[in-house]
C-alpha cells in the first residue's frame, strides 16, 4: 500500500516589508540578503538526509518573486511549476500597511475575522487553499510548495478540515519549513514553523 501523500510548506525568505511587518500581498518585493541566506540554508536542509533532495516530489511555487527566488536558491527552481493558487492574500486597501497602522483607524480589526476592504475575501482565500489541498492529495506522492505566510496558514487550516480562520492560531516565520501529513488515518500536522536550519 502506497504511503498517504504529504505536503511540505516552505515560506519565502525575509523581505524588507516582512521585516517591517507590512502586509505584503501582490506587491512583488525581492528577498533581502538575509532572506537569500535563509533560502540557501533551507535548501541545504531539504537536500540532506532524511529528505535527500526529495526525489519524486512534485514542486510548485507562487510566481511572486520572493517565493520563486526562495525556491530557486533552495535548489528546486528547475523542478517547480508556477501556480497562481499559491499567491499571497490580496490585501486590497491594506496592502503595505502594518497591523498597527490599520488598527489606528479600526481598533478592533482582526484579519482572520474581518478580512480586508477592496481585496480578496476569506471565502476566496479558503477556496484557493482547498484547491491546493485537493491537488496535494490527488496522487501517491509528496508535494513541496514555496509560498507566503497567510496562504500557507490557510492551507494548514483547510488540510486539517478547520475553518480558514483557524489559520490565526498557526503562525509562520520567514523561511520556515512545515509538513502536513496524517495520523490515525486523519489529516495532521507533522511539523510546523520549523526554523531549526536557520540556527545551524
């Protein structure tokens, strides 16, 4: 019997806006030097045992430069397919703003409850996450994706069968590695927000 498929999630490396805590949706911002260094360490981890380069794994990446560049530096650019479903949440009017700046006008604002004006709805974000989950489970092979904090958190929530708002409880740091798999024949988190490769 073939093993149940898993999905490995790699968040992109540090950018100027992620360092400042700005909502970075569709703005195409490149990695900082520390982001590129983190992507190299992530790639080294993915190519060491026990993962050993993930032979046979299907790789997809958000087409936005910070994710695509992380994928390439990590050594998977030649195997990766760009996929719009992995693009970050479109933050609309809140693009480029920090939570503190938003809360100055909306003190009770909470993105996973209230969403964003003039941007992508949470329903749409959830539907994209569901599309990724369906693809990941569609065959007896693991998959690896390079993408962004909020879409990856949404994928984590939907993998578990939770409402997309559950993503608020599973934070992700830049250049982290997470693994979604199975336990007792049910969807489970095997590893989450692992940045051990960055401290080596």
